[in-house]
């Protein structure tokens, strides 16, 4: 007698739950299934650290540690505006794929809008400095 796909899914769910319960009883981390649980915790220290990084940096997979290292190196500040970052974004060159650092989402979006072009950024700076030569003032609200 073969099981339906729904029955297989339910069987796997129950099996997985029971297996994790057994690991917990034996004091082994149910996530990695190899390390002993941290004192007073269900998970091992490594999995706890990974969870902390996941909360801080989202589901960045293998890049979580890179995020954490860059975040510490930059003092938690955006590489451009130097403001504190809640959810940092990994900035990289789209041509070479070389990582440049972490940015806040506003600065990352800004670079994207300027297509990572130094020429366009220099022109934008010139524009900001002399108002494109127009000099019209708008009243503040």
C-alpha cells in the first residue's frame, strides 16, 4: 500500500518532530544534530550565534558571517552616510562582484539609481552645489 503525497508529508512532519524531541532529551542540538546543547538552552552555541546573525541580517545564508564581520569593522555605520544601520545591505560592484562594504538601504538605492557611475555622481555633486545655475528659491512650507 502506497501513501498519498499528503500522507507522506504528514508522516515526514511527525517523524521530524519526534526526532527533534529525541535529540532535545539527549541534550543534543536539534538543529545541527551533532553539538551538545548550550547550558540552559535547546540549541548549541553555534546555532544560537547563527540565529542571532539571522535576526540581525536576515536570511543571508553563507554570507551571515561576512555581514557580521563587516558590520563590526564599520562600527555599525553605513559606509556612505555614516548613520547607524538597522538592516544593512551588502554593497558590491556589479561588474567585478567585489564586495565594497555595508550600506543603509537609502544609500544602496541611491548608488543603484546612479548606476554605480562615478561620472554621474560627480555631476550630481556639481548640480547640488550650484543648483544647476537656475537659482530659484522655493518657499518652505
